[in-house]
């Protein structure tokens, strides 16, 4: 841990502040333990290139971590799209065979 902290100090990295959520992880217990585990560090050179950089904390979906979205300040419009599996797909002719082929290609 000391070596990691020394690297951060020697390279002059700094944390970009997040918006939308104070914490990035919860243990999903009652009462919850909430903490900041996920951070984004940038160099001065990166900040010079993207001076409007910001970090947005997206909602947790099925995980104990909030995803962090890096916004460089460009005019991109970010929309959240969540994948939702439709159970009816497995009843479609050829779907299971197609899924096996795709899984073999990406070696799942």
C-alpha cells in the first residue's frame, strides 16, 4: 500500500470528485455499510487536455458497486441503457444454438 501511495504522490495524480452519490459501494445489509472504494485519478496533463472532466456516479443495478462514468466535457449525450434478458428468447427456434456459438467465439 505504501508503494501505491508513493506512486500516486510521485506522479502527482489527484482524485476527480464524483457527483450524484456520496458512496460507491454498499454491503446491502441492514443497516448498510457504505464506503468509497472506487476512485478516478488523473494527471495534470490529462486535466489540461480535458479541463471539464467530471465523474458521474450511476445507480447500482444488481451489484454492490455504483458504476463511475467519466465525462470528459465533450458534447456527448450519455443515456443509460440496461440489458434485460427476455426469458421468451430461449423458446425461439435456434436461439440456444446461436448462443452456444457466440459463447464459443468469445470463450465464456
